[in-house]
C-alpha cells in the first residue's frame, strides 16, 4: 500500500460493485459506481436496509462483493491480502469494542505493534493520538471499563488512526452516544479529518449529522445510489420526492429552532 494517491486523485473507486445475501439472492448493494476523491468527507445515508454498511465494509473487504472492482489508492483491493489492506484503512464503528484486558495505550498501539513498529515509536504515537483526541496523557494507563462511552469512542478513533492511514471508515460511530457527546465527537472527527488530511467515509442514519459534517452526501435506496451531491445541492435541488423528504428533516429542525428564537410557538395545535 502506498502513502496515498497524488493530489486530486481518487482514494477509493467502486466499479459495478454488487453483493447479495440469502437463498433468494437479495441484493444488498447493486451495480454501485462511486469515486471518492482524496481528502473528501463523504456521508452514506439512507433508510435501514438501504446498503450503507454493506457498501462501507466492501471497501476494506470485511465483506467481499460478488461482482465489480474496488480500487484503494489506485490499486485493486483484491490484489492485497485483506488483513494488510485493513491495517492501512482506519475503521470506527458504533459501540466500539475495546479489548477489555488491554490498557488504553495498548488498545491504541495494537496495530503498530502488529506491524512491528519499535516500542519507542509506538509510545510516541500513542501520546500523540491521546492529545489529538483530547484525552489526558495519563489515560493511557487506564483500562477500558474505567472510561465513559464518549471516552471509549475517542480511544476507538485513536486506535483507528494509529498506523497513520490515509482513509478512515466510520459506521454509525456516534449513534449510541448522548446528543452533546455526539456533537462534540462529530466536530472532533471533522477536525481530525482536516488536520490529518484524511479521506473519510461515514455511514449515518442522521441526515442532520451528514449535512453538518460531510462535504458530499451519497443517498442509497434498496442497494442503489439515488442521489450524490454536496449538502447544499441536495438541500436546494433534491432529485426526487424521497430525497426531498429526507433532506427536509434538517430544514424542519432548523426552522423550529429559529421559530423558538423568534418567540413563535412550535407546538401542534390542540
């Protein structure tokens, strides 16, 4: 795996990717063509069962597509051993499971350790990442059960970034958190994305989160891409009624908040 594509190149390319499940051969994703430029932040949204998580997991071969090709940094993903590919792609998921018998520092450093980094380099990287995810240095010695949910998620993000990947995949990373922690961590991830020059792909069911964090929103329905554009473009010119309804949610929320600020009641009439 190289250090990343040249500036302006695609970090991830999916060509005709399909995946079916079950004896009936139900398509989870079907004929997906998608190019994701280096340095972009893309949100995959859609209803439950639309194919978001399947598509995300195809990128790092946690799920193998039946048809199509996936290129990562310009190289066919199938030409690389799956475990080697995953070591160069950070992955964060909802309810991150830290290794309970390992300290925070050991959890963060596990991938560099598997890659054979020298101990001093691992220690330095752990300290750097604790600072990046805004956890005190002495948290490195703590065990996961001594952390709050938000703190564990920060450790999970640090672990995903430990081997300096150019790509970060996130599957509903904040869904199990309270709203304040969720917003704080979302902003932290956007900051890390920009600071580290990452290519980030995030699955979320929260369209408001997608609008506020992502540069580009890809909407899936029944395993197919039905909309793809900037938050602004999809808010002002959705391609169909279903996407219009989806994008109307953050607009309604914003309108209700503005009405409250203006002193207008938002309660439903009795």
